[in-house]
C-alpha cells in the first residue's frame, strides 16, 4: 500500500514544499539524509516525530516525481 498520503503541501508552511504529515520536516530533508548514507534508524532517532512510513513516503514521492513517459520516434 502506498504511503504517499503522508505527504502534505501547505503554501504557508516551508514555502509550500512537500512535507511529512504537516510537520516542518520536508521530503527533501529526508531524501538528503538518505543520500548522505543515513539509514532509517538514524533518521528516526534524529527526528523522533517521524515514523517509518514517513521515510517510505518520501522515497515513493521522489520515485513518482522522477517518472516520465518515454516517447519513441518511429
């Protein structure tokens, strides 16, 4: 089951950037931590308001943003 329902966008919070569950923790923050080599346990320890599903939601959100149709020229 998708966890993207955890992603919220509020123009009055974090400049309208995607956040997790209305918290002031941006999807980008979680993705940056993962890219830097942090594992889920480290992120959850550093951000006690986050839940395991929030990390999954951030990854799903990023995957969907990078998806695009491939057009083939005949």
